[in-house]
C-alpha cells in the first residue's frame, strides 16, 4: 500500500483569531451560509464574533441553525435546499462535529444533485463551495478532515461521506469558545480526539508523518488527564486540547478510523451514547486485542501517555467515563453484524473477525 | 500575530513509490518538463524510474538538466524559455534543493511574464503549472515548501521567491535514491534539515502544530547522529532522514527560516560553503544567543536531541563538520551588512542587531 499524507486546509489559531481573520472571511465571497446548532454558538460568543466580522466586511449571511446531535440525512437535504434558495457563495460552520459534518454534507448537496441512495458512494464531481470551519469543542477534528458523518437510518448506523472536496478551506481555532463547556462534553470530546490519534496509530494507512502528529496529540491530551478528571481546565489546557484534537483530525484525514469507530456507531445509534464516550468505552479492549499481534505499536502509544500497560489505560478511562452501559447478547450480535459491514474495520493493523468483535463488545460493556 | 499552518502538498512515501504512483503522474497532463542536474538523477536511478512511468502512461517529456548547485537567475530564465518552447503541461523536479527550487522558479517564469527586477517582489498572479517533486537528498524540504531560493548576484546573496502558488502538488519520497549519497552530502543535508526544524522552533511564527512537527523531526535526525559521524547509514535510517527533512520543510513552510539561514547565505555566496554546512557552522552560536532571552525554548530543542547544553550540541556539530573555515574582520563586516537587510532576520524570537551578528559570526567561524 502506498503511504500518503494530504491535508490542504489552512489552519488559523490563537486567541481572538476570528476577529483578526476578517481578510480571510472577506476573500470568500459576498454571502455566507452559517451552519450551526440551536444554542451553543450563541452562548459561547462564536456566532456573535463571526457576524461582527461579516458585518464589518459588508458581507451578507443566512443562518441555518437546525443541526441536531448526530445529524440526519433529512436535516442536510433541508440545509442544502436552504443554501440554494439563499444563493450563498460560501459556508461557515460553527460547533462540534455535528454542525461541521452537516455543513460539509449541505455544501455537497447544494452544489451537486445527489439522490439519497447515492449519497455515500464517493462518486462526486469537483463542485463545492469554500468552507470556513470554527470548532467549538475539542474532539472531532472535522475542521481538517474530508469526512462528513451522518446518521444513516437505512443502515442503522452512522456513515461517512468521504471526499477530498470536503476539506475545508480554512479552520479557525480559538479555545475561548470552549471556556464554559460542561465537564461531560469536555471529557467525551477529549476522548474522541484521543481515540482518533490512537486509531490512527493502529491503522494500516499510518505513516511516519501521521505517527509523528498522532504521538504529539496523544501526549498533549494525556498531559490534561488529571484536569479532565476534575473538569477544571485552564484556558491554556483548553488550547492544548483544541490543538490536540486538530492534530488528531490531521491524522485520521489520512489514516481513517478503525473498528473502534465502527463499533461505537452502534452504541450511539441504538443507545444514544455520546460519540466520544462510545469510542472511549471500546478503546481499551481494542488496544488489548491489537496488542496480541502488535505489542510494540501498542507500547509506543501507552508510553506517549506515560503508561506501561493497557490495564492502566482502562483504569484511567474508567475514571473518566464512570459506570459503563450494559449490552445483552442479542444486542451485541446485532451490532457485530452491522459493524462487520463497515469499511473501517479493514483499516486496522489487525482485522477483527465477528468473534473478536463479540469479545471486544463483551469485555468493554459487560465488565 | 495570527499563527497559521498551511501545507497543501500531497506527500507519497515509501519504497518504490514512484513506480506505484503512475496514476498520480498520468493525471497531471500530456507532457512534462523534467528539471534536474547533470548527473545525480541518472546515477541514483530516479530519472530512469520516472521516465519509465511516463512512458508506460504514454506521456511525453522534455528534459532540462542544466541545474547547477545554488542555481542562478539566468539558469531559471533559460529553463522557463525552454518550458515555453516545449509547451509542457506540468513539471517534475528531481534532485536536491537546487533542482527543486529552480523548477519552481522556472514554472513561475514560464507562466508569468516577470522581469528580473521584480522576480523577488512577491506580486504574482495565480497562474502556475502543477508540479511533482522528487527529492534525492534529505535536507532542503523544498518538496513541501512555497519557496524557491536563487543565487542573487545583484544582492550578493541567495534570495527566496515565496508564494503559496509554489507549493508542489505532489512530493514523492523514496529514500532508495539516497543509497549512495557521499558522506559529506548526507551530513550537510541532514544538518540543513535539523537547522530548519530548530529555526522553526525559534521563529516568531512557530505554533503548536509546527512545534509538534519540528520536535519530531529533530528527534528523528538526532537518532541518526552516530551513524552520520561514520557515514554508514541503513536504508531505514535513510528513510528516517528523508521523513525528517520533509517534516522540517513542513515547519519552515509556515515559520520561514531565521538569522541562521540569512547569515549562512553569505558563507555560501562568497566562500562556496555548502548550504547545510553553512547553517551548521552558525547554528550552535545562534542557539547560545537565543538562549540568553529564551532559555526554555532552547532547552526544549536540546532535550529533543537528548542533550543538556548548547556546548554539547556544538561539540557534536564539530564532530560532523570538521575544521571550520575562518573569516577576516572585513569579511564579517561585509556579511553582517548584507545579512542585516534580510527579511528572515526579523522572524527570530530574538532579533539580533549588527553587533550580535558580528559576535555570532566570530564565535562560529574563528574559534
């Protein structure tokens, strides 16, 4: 397999960098579609900052603030119709993974005529609007990836649209919008980012460049473990987690994710377990599984966290995640059959078969 | 200052990756201009590999193999005229920094009508041909930077053309072409890459992403120090140095270089001292100079190399560089006056004044 690295998004970072990026916004076009959720972008000040920049630039905008957690296909078709009606020139997304991923899908559907049954087939033309993404959680890394993950009721899981045209033009990183994030979201998103970097290290597509970025991201997140336990983070730590999650995004933009994500999607789809938490629940046992064939690789990951054994890592995750949800044998069987169809399964250094998947679910959830 | 990260070049890496990238070549157009030097690309097999891929794709090519070390402005105008005559669709450069930088300048001049006195002014349109760069030394990082450094006789130094349009479309990294590089070139180019990463850490434009990449690059190079002393490198170490030099290129693509490069250009221009060596001669004393104001930053760099003091680093460089060239007071005065005009001087965390520059030259060269 040829090893590749590609990440063409321009990253702008630092305190108040939305305000100091007015030229970046002004070069994008006359009218923006702002894609976000109902509340958070209003509460954390990001929407206000962006609207001020657009106003001072004399740019127009239309607001689509209907993105829910784990956005649906219906929602992005609705957003695309709105974008067409409003005749926008570019797209700004503000929020966590849900608004950012939804914005990418809305963009694709506003520019290209794609029926729902062909939405995930990867056969797209090059037409797309430029995007500026402003993450307000430190987890998804969507601001630097070519993926849009949507809830796919037909397949009863979450499915990715993946295309190089979905790389945003610009990602703007200001951790001040994360100042008041609740502990639970902070922890779950940090675990999501950690999972991206760890899965990137365990991917067949890993290469020396993604390894370098992944290990640094893992180190940055692990330096915040103690504060994550209490939920008391300094502004500096918020920046560390934000950079770490963007670095982790740069990793999976190239390595894709692995079985952990595929398995976690069932936990989110059927049990409404937060995406980051779902990854965290499965990550330890997946590491144990890979360790049997690739002990050195797992040891490299553990050592970046200052840990010696996978059990130490699981203990740490237990402290962050609290009590685990239980699954019945029937549920596990169902989720394994869904997971086994996912393409991400084959990205792992070791490909788990259905028995392995059953075992990982069981050991993870029914301890 | 807003901190930024941008590097849109696709990197393909691994053994025999030229051969396995025929699709990448075929998508670039009908006819290539191959830019290289007189000999090395023929001797190390890279030219042959590329021509085979082009032939099997049914693509045409024209060869411009007149690039000398530290290419001149005349040389790139000649190459541009040749590119226009041959009516090429894309450009392939093979070699060290000289052919790669020259290819970028040739590309610019083939697409845009720029008189010599406006060559370095940064005012270019967006017109450019796509480029594939194949480094055959592990030092310059040009395969992932937006810079083309040329010998500028008018300014009696080397000067950079810098523009985002000069980012290559693709960089192809195969260390097998470095198998028979002489010890001196291996050492000098490794020091060049090390200098890029260290200068990137000492740049005002450094940011958490470039720091992450720079530190990993420094670690990779320092793991090869002992083998660099003997000149006996395994294929794996060659890859390590190649990746490290590309990582270092990703750093300076964002941070630019600092006073070390500006000062080194005089050593190359007036004394024909190899570019990497020139940086190595100055790097230790520059670190000492910055350490006075930013001890923590310098300590972070030293610790990535497993060293405790700048003097240990200078001892190590001495082992790699051998006897240092001497400069007269008049020469130093002249080079300081040239260096002081360079824009890179102001990139450093601490900006050296002319007295500082005199001191750094003296301590570096007349030990």
